């Protein structure tokens, strides 16, 4: 009475047993531990038949058709009225019990509902009898309800060289004894032979092995894995994502979705927030079929900061700017240095006698301007270009001889000069000096430079000028093409910027011995030109 008042722990897993009328049922407790641990245990069986709808306690008298012995229920010579629910109460400790339920369904004739699970295999070699697992008995096998000849005794039927002809319903009939009376129990299975297919090894479409995905810590990232398994049905094909060898399904912060189309299985892994530990982890997409397991690895790297790139660009720009400024500042020095080297290596005689012909106005100037021009020509110009750098200049009034024909002398010396140095002064005027030797030299020099293009011109300006309208047109044309070099007092050093620019426009000072050209004596005096 005490046991009936205790509420048993109920197992929600309910078992269903389909049987045929006329056979006998050997029904052990559905729980394996309940069935085997009979020592220090007690059992009570109940039944709730479909016909009465009432719970009845089953007796233990073995003379009864329905009775139980400890953990086993016997229903002998089954009939339709035995259909119902059978309940087991297992008292495994004092005051504690477990309850198990089994639904028994009795069929008068054979039905597909009597079949145990169907066997569907490419190659079938054996079939296990589903009944008499816990009771001794002899077993006979039938195929499609016909006795199989020459069968070996035992609860396993072996099939040789299975093929489509091996398909059918296989029934084992177990004969067992209970108190000297033989009883039969049967169980049937359906066998289906699947056609053999050639397995295509899995092939990764995405991602590339050992690929690197650039991510931001704390952001969401999606990793896609796609594997082609072939167009045949593959029951054992699957793919999944792992992190450091651990399956990610069910982990917080990680979510996987699967999709299968045309022999391709795709797994999409979503990482809600990328952590720093993810950056030091190895993510693997594993693909598995019935033959092999393959995988590809993916590594997450944090996105590099753009600040170092910006700083590097700024530093590079500043370096280029500095180098460009230095090159521009020292470009004259570099060109002059290289020109001296190339002149020494590849210099040739060009038949010229003078490096430059100097033209400047000596008359019709105010006293201060005349003194400035005179000091420049006889002082700085000669000292720097001739004495310091070795140029040979022709200066009228210094290099001409008394009695020479000025016209022929001017033409000859300009033709023998490589450059024409014209010194511009604020007070210079074409109207006041058009009959002077300087004016004639300027006319010849401009013709040589502009019309024939044989002589280069270097313009040096003394002091500031408001405009150049008072100068000859040819000279104005040259000024439009080349700006003059402005002379300032105090730039007497040979290494000053002004003299470097003059040297840049001058020909290279040669190191070989200059040829000495004898001056030709002209019979007519220079005075004839002034008449």
C-alpha cells in the first residue's frame, strides 16, 4: 500500500510495439537498467486497454495468459483485445520508483506497420532479427513470406552477393518456450538495395586555403564556405566551421546557416563582434563525406591604421620637397660642375678666339652711372670672368689697337666670339649714340644673334629700369625672350648667385691652350666711322 501512494518518476520516452494476433509477446522493461538490475528491485505492471479505458494491475500468476515475472511481461496468444498501453513501475530504492510506458498494437493480418525500420544500403551482407534478443529460441527466416532454404541457424541472416534481386521483406520467426509450452514471435524488415554511385571528392569553392580576412575589432564579420560534393545524393556529406578545433555551433556570438543546392553545400558563419582572441585564432571550414575529411583555414587580421600611411606620405612629400628645393638651389652649381668635367673630356676646337664680346655704353651717361658701369666692367667683370674663371673677353677700348678699322674689327671680333655680353644702363639711348662704335657693335651683334642665330646673348642690367622702350627694337625683342641678369652692388664674390648665373649662360671655360690669332692691321683709322 505504501508503494502505491508514492508518485513515480515518469519517463517521457514511450515505446510502441506492433505484433500479430496468435503470436506471443515477450516484453521486457523498456529501460535497459530497469530490465537488468532485478536484485534489490521490485516491479508492478499495469495495463490500460483500449476496450475498457481503465488501468488494471497485472498479476504474477504464470498460469494466466497475461502476467509478468519481475522486469518481463508475458502476453501469450495475442488477440485484438490486448491492444493498449502497458505501464511498468520499477522500485529501485526504498520510496523511489520509475514509470515506463509501452503501447502494444495487435494486427490480425500482416501490415506494413509491423515492419521494423527499412534497410536501404548499397551492399547488404547481413540482416539482424529484431525479436528474441533477450530470450533463447530457434529462429527461421522467410523472404516475402516464403521459407529461405539452406539457411544457417542464428538471429543473423547472411546475404551473399546482394543485388536488386535481394530486395524484399525478410521475416524471422522465433520459437521459444515458457513453462514447457512453445510460443512464436516474429519480426519483419524491408530491404532496399541502392544503386552504387561513384563518389566525387569534395571540392572547396570558397574560401581559399590560408586566406586572410581584414576586419575591425568589435565589428560583425561574415565568413562563407562553399563545397561541391557532386550531383549524386550524399547522406553523409556535411560541412561546419571550427575555431581552434572546436565546433562553433551553439557558441554565443557565433551563428551558422546552411544551404544546399545542386550538389553544393554552403555554410555561412556570422561573428557578431570580432574579439582580439579571434585575431589569434584559426578558423577552419571542414567538409566531410563518406570517404574523407578535408578543410581550409582562414585567419582574421585587424585593419591597419591609416595614420602611419598618412605620416609616411607626408614625410615622403617633405623629403621630395626638400630634395627638390636643394636641387633647384644647387642646380646651377651642379650644372657648372658637370659641364667642366664634360668639357675636359670631350672639348673640341671651334675656331673662336673670344668667349664673349662685351658691349656697353660709354658716352652720354651721367657721371654716377658712367662711374658705376666703368667700375663694373674694369673691376668685377674682368676680375671674376677672366682672372678667376679663365674666360677671354673682348672689351672695346682695351683690346683694340690705335689705327685699326673699327667696322672690320667689330665684325671680325663678334664673329670670333662665342657670346655677346650687353650691359644695359638706365641712361642708355639709341638716339644719342647711334653713330658710336658701341651702337655699331650692338647693331652687328643683334644681327648676328637674331638673324643668323650664331651667337648667344647675355643681358646684364645695371640698376632698376621702369621700361625698355628707349632701347632698340632688336634688344627689346631679346628682353622679351630672356630676362636680364640684375647686377647689385656687393656681388663681387666669384661664388655669388649672380656670377653663377652669368657662368651658366657663358660657354664652358676650356682648359686647353687657346689659339693665338694675330691681329690684322687695318689701314683706315676709326675716326672715319665717326665722321
